[in-house]
C-alpha cells in the first residue's frame, strides 16, 4: 500500500507542477510577445496547445486527487445528524456511506471504461498488436494537441477505480479499528511541534477527538462509547459496535 500511496502522491504532484509550469511559461510568452525588443526572440514560439494540455492535466489531477482525498479524509461531508447518533447506529451509517461511495465510483469506473474502450482504445490496442482492424471506430482527437481523446478520458475509469478502492480500504480500516482517516489543513510537514504556543503550534489535530458537535466523529474516539467491552489487549477498547 505504501508504494501505491507514493505513486498516487507523486502523480498528483507531477500533474500540478506540470500544469503550473506550462501556464506560467504560456503567460510569460504572451506578455513577452507584446514587448518590441523581445518579439523577435519569442515570435517563433507557439503555445496554442498550452490551454488544452493544462485542462487535461487538471482533469487527471482532479480524478486522482479525489482518490487521495478519500484516503486522507479531506472530503467535506454533511454529518450533523450522524454525529448525534449513538456509536452503533453511527457506525452503520458510516459503513453504508463508504460502501455507497465505493458502489458509485465503481459504476463510474465500469461505465467510463466501456466508453473509453469504444471511443478509440479498442482500435488503438488492436492496431498496436497488428491485428485485423475490421470496422472498429478509431475515435476522435483533441483540436490542438491532436491527441486521441480516449487517452484523455482514461482519467475517468482509472481515477474512479482508485477512488473505489480507497473507499473500500477506508471501510475495512473502520471496521477493524473504528477510526476514520483525518487530515489537519493547518499541519505543515517538516515543522517541529510547538506545544507551548497554542497559536503557532503545527500539530496534527485529530478532529474525531473533538467533542464539540462541530467536527466529524468516528467510533474509536467517541466519549459516549465508554461502555465498549475490553478487547483483551488492555486498552479497554472494543470493536466499537
């Protein structure tokens, strides 16, 4: 799982960096073209494809970023009612929500894969293998890059499949531990924790330990679940049911 996590993060970082760099260079070229003494040096450069490529990069980044969000728990959810339920009922709704997310993204992945296959991927693979093409549909291409659109649309089945897997991964982890992933937006990696200054502390705050009714709750950190049977390891925590 660590390898998959690192690949996911590396891909998102690469897509974000590439899109930012391309946009920066394209905007710089646009303004440089309006300067008289720079025009002879930049007039032969063409960045008409930059906008299209950046849109494609952002689409891919959004799809895989959504899967990253499921794994790290940064997606926004409406849980006002669920937070007021008893631990057992809350656990049932949490599992239902995770499985519903897995079912939805799984359907999107299957339907998206079928669309991509019929939109030119089948033709591309058959051609690459040197097989008989027959009446297969070659599929359209993008206007500027002239890239087969099935490559662009592949972000849908690939990203949705990973997102479906992440929903199932979180669900299994919740059933085992009663915990949900959380992410502190104020935490900065590499900064030392300063527990003496609450205003400047760079600490990873666990939302699920906050019993203020304003933050999401899981089972493992629920104060109302103190009557859980001991699990045999001396922690006094059961399975949250």
